[in-house]
């Protein structure tokens, strides 16, 4: 009465979060988006032409938003869940909203696929476009919600079991809460603190602080009923006066119910039935079994079929449909579909009469056509009791049957919401192989399409917990007894999940945990008795790759002789030879050679490089190596070996390698893969400059890098692009021929800006691995320019800039560089110091 909303001015949107929602990015708001689309359709009626017309949006009538069955077993996409809303209509409506919000076409297609599960196949898909950031998705969902409720005086958004909501849906709620004034949020959680909620800590602090002080936020703790409340319930339920409520009856109800309203009601309803059945029954005759016994008596009173229907429903979830129950029953029954459906309907009606279940029509309120019911347990205690009473084997069987039923549906398997639900059933069935396959498929989708490794980590962890020991829900790792008994199929799954987990943790910048995941994978293979029988040993190879990167980046501490790294790469070499695929042998030998070179053991590095030369063939391996590792590490290693030969004063061999790489390797690298070409050519350029062949190096650089770069589509760039001009300058300055004065002046002008002389940490790290940091190139340019010009002021500027860059570079490579990078950096610094002394 206080705000007296007019008709069509109040919107109530309700959602009950499910257990799987925490694994699905935007899972809760994806459901709410479905309600928004339904509301949008209602504003245009059933005329398809109005949906596809180009007219501007009318005011959206949001009266009577109906619930959409997102909590269904199949987790079907919105076009399949929304009554009277075809997939074509869903796309049309969604486009209308996006048009009003001026969203680009690439975003619209992406959002259709990721939020609605609609994949555009007929030439409109932008699957290769860069996905929008989570911030953009959050902003879009908030704007869409705002658009569809903009004419409403009050919007009530009620989220039950909000502690199960994913963090990205919470971000949308946060956006709406902070910027909208007509939305009233109600959230029911099992804990009033932020513990367990996937809410941004800063947002929670804002809610619990300023917002609570301004009375925009409040916490209501729903405690147990007190004796006065229970007395009132006894009076109203049994129709007696206060003075007729005996103290021992009040004590009994209070003790057995624990003050829980639903439990009190169940006890009193049971008494009411006894009074109705026995005219001589007196309230003082009441006896009190425990509430648990009362629940068991109620369930035991059902016939076997009704009990079986309730068991299936409990395993499906808090709610389910008749079709879902029948589909599962038909897999274990010899009866016809009609007979099974009739018996199931009778069982459901009986359960509703007994107050175990409740039903809700799934039909448009403006339509007279019934479209089925959705059933749900009246209280979680019923579902919990049924699950607790079932044998573990029976529960696993039902989860398996439900999962198999889901796999046979016509639901699009590219809908990750569906896949996540299916994953939960396979996990609960105890099928590690199925769980692993789905976990990796969904996890890779989260990482590659959505850029959300945190979601992947949860999925991988849940699958691994099938075999890990847990205590109070906390994983304690794998026991030796379990690993001693696993078969090769299960061991393969464990290693695949550990690898996926390690990669996801690395993407999430959790480097310590990522290294631990890879190290655990190796320990598991050492302990598992079936490890020698593994047929596909290539599943181990990403572990070695990850550990090698961790060592190189300093994430694994080792002694001065690097015994850990050497032992690890020896084992990698052994594993690749057991497997036999030359691609992996090339990779292992390359890592081994690069390690020796980084440590300054150039003899050992060349020995590994010679072994590599016996295996590597650019024509056959280059594309596959680029595909697996992002670049041709074999070609890079061979090219780098020219520098190792030069260090041992084997100049002819070094130049021979340079000519071999430029004539027999680089032509086989995909022309548009400029990144790979650069990484192969970079050490070659360094050798050619040192040997007085800078002009030849410039020719190669223009042929294999600069010219292909100009052919790239507009807007595309390359990671090493900031180095292109400095490399060309250095090649010019290293050449013995005279440089035009105008060109020199341009170079000096470039060097006047310190920002031009310093490159990102990432570029310096990568170039240091290849033999010389990017900053050392810039420092040498300053040094060579100072030698070529006669202007004192410019000379002093160049020497000062070169000295600063060189000093910073030495500090960087001492921590991050290998032997060659350190040597180059110190050499340039010494040259500049000598110039400084001469100038003084």
C-alpha cells in the first residue's frame, strides 16, 4: 500500500539458483535474460512481422513476467525453454534489444551463442572474432535489463539460494544496484556474511558499510520459531484455544522441530490427521517421534513406484518435469511410454496430496493452452532425506541414466550451460572418463571463448575430486592406495585434468599453484603402478613443457648446476623416445639445447642441436610445431645454434647455419606467421651483424618479416612490431657503407625520446631468451649514432640515453636472461662506459 503501484508498473522476477550455477558464467543472469526476452515478446504480440520490423522499440509491457524453465533437467537454450518463442523469434528479439543498445554485429553474434546457446551457422558466425571482455558482457546485461524494465515504477528481483550464483551474475547485480533506483533486490542465502558468496569484496564492504548506514541494504536473519510462535501455530492448526495447549505438548513440538517452521507444520499436520481419523483422540494423547522418524514414516507410506518416482526426481534436482521423469523411467522399465506416463502422473498427484511436492503450470498466462507442469519439492528436507536414504550405488546409477538420457536429447551440445549440467551428472555417477572429457571441453570453452580460467579451475577440480581424498569438503589430494589401484584409463584422465588445471591456473596468474599442478602430475605417474602401461605417453608432455617454462621464468628454485631442470628434461627426452613421435622429440631436444645455452654450456648445447638436426625437417614439421607450441621451436633452436658456434669461435659453421636457415627453413614457415619467422630470424641477424654481414641480414629481415607484415589485414599487428624499426636502424648502422645525413638525423631524432629506447618487459624477456634483449639493441644504436655524428650536444644526449638504457638492461638480464643475453648487455654497457670516459 505504501507505493501503490499501478497496473503494469510492477515487475517481479524470481530465480532459484541451482548447484551447477556456480560453474556457469552468467548462469543466473542468463536465466533472467530469458525472462526479459519473454517480456519483450509480449510487448509486440504474436505477429512475427512486428518482431522483425525496423521500427523503434515501444514501451515494454512487463506485467506478468512468467517464469521460464531454466532449471529444467536439460538446461535447454532459451529458444527451447520459452513457450511460444521459436529460435527465430529469440534471435529477432535479441537483435531488437541489441539494436536499441547500439551493440556491434560481432558482439550480437557472440552474445547469441554464449548467452542463448544459439549458434549462427549460415555465414553469420563470428567465431573467430575477439570475444568481448567480461566487463562488456556485464555492462550489456545490465543495459538490457534496464531497457526492458525502464517503464516500470518498481522492479523486484528475488534470488533464492543466491550463495550458489556465479560471480559474473553478481557483477551484473552490482552494476544494477549501484546505478538503478527502481530495483528492489531480495536475496536468500544460507549465511548472512560474505563467506561463500562470490561477491566482489569491495562491493560487499560498500553494502555492509555506507549502504547499510543509508538503509539501502539490510540483513534479516531468519531465526527459529520461539515458544510463543509455536503456540500460535498449534492453536491455528489444531483449532484450539491457548489455555488448551498443554505444556508438555508445546515442549515436545519445540524439541522435535528445533523451531524450524516447516518441521513444526509437518508435526502438527500429522497430529491433525490423527485427530481426523480418531474421534476419541485427545491432544494430551500426543506422542512425539523424532522429526526424522516422522519423515521416514511419510515416505515409507508410499508404494514402490511413487517412491521410485520421488527418488528419480530427487536425483534430477529440486525441480523436474513429467517428461524428464518418464524419459529416465523408460530406460529401466519394460512398459510402454503411455503406461509409464500414466503411473508417473498418479505418483506425482499422490505426492502433491501428501505435501511432498508442489506443481507449477508452465504456460503463458494469456493462453488457455496448457503446456505441462513443473514439479518441485515443497522443502529441501524431502529431497535431502530421499537422497540420504538411497544407497550410493543406486544414486550413481540414476545419475548415469540421467546423463545417458541427456546425451540422447536433441539439445545442442555446444551450449555450455547444458554441458555443465551433464558434467554434474557424470561426476555424481562416478564416471571419471566421461567427467574428464566434458570437464576439458567445457573448461577449454571458458578459457578460449570467454577468457574465464577461474571457471575452468572449478570444473577440473571437481572432476579430480572423484578420486581425491576429501575432508569436510576440502581436497586432501590423492592417496598412495588409490594411485596404486587406478587403471591406465583412470590415470590418463587424472593426468589430462592435472595438465588442464595447471594451464588454467597459469592463465589465472596463479603461478605457484600452476607449477604445483604440473609437479603433482609427475609425482602421480611415478607412484601409479600402471604408469609403465600407459599407451599414449604424449599426455605427459605438456607437463614437461609447463615445468620447463616455470624453471626458465624463475618460478622453480634450483641449485647453481640446475640439476632439477636437467633431470626433468632427461626424463622428457626418455618419454618422447618411448612415444616415438618426432614432433615431440624435436621439442624435447630443443628445450634441452636451449637450457644448456642459457647456462653457457655451449658444447652440450651444440651436441643436442646436432641430435636435433638428425630428426628435424622444416618441410614436414614446421606447421605442426607452430600448431602445437605457437612457434617452430625446432627451427628457432637450429637458428640459435649459429650463435653458440660463434661463441666457440666457429665462425664458418655459424655462417653456414645462417645460410641453411634462410634457404631451407624460413621458406617453409607460413608467410603470414610473422611471429614465427621473426623468432627464427632474430638470432641469425645477430650472427650476421657480428660477422660483418649486416646488409645481408637486412635483406632477410625485409623478405621474411617486413614485407609479409605489410600484407596483413588492416588493424592487425605483431608482438615484436616495436622492434622492427630499431632492428633496421641497427642493421644500417652496423653496415660499413655511409648513411645519408638525413637518415642519420631521423635516427638521432628517434633516439631523443627515451620511450623509443625502452621496450616492454615481455619483449625483453622473449628476446633475451633468443640471445639478446630488445633494450640492448637500443643502447647499441645510441652508441653507434654517437660515433657517427659530430654534434657535441647530440653526442652527449645519445651517450646519456644509451648509458641509462644499458644500465637498466644489465639489471634486467642478470635476473631474467641467459648467458648470451648477459654477455651482450655487459658488452654494450662497457662500450658506453668507455665512450663516457673518452668524452670526459
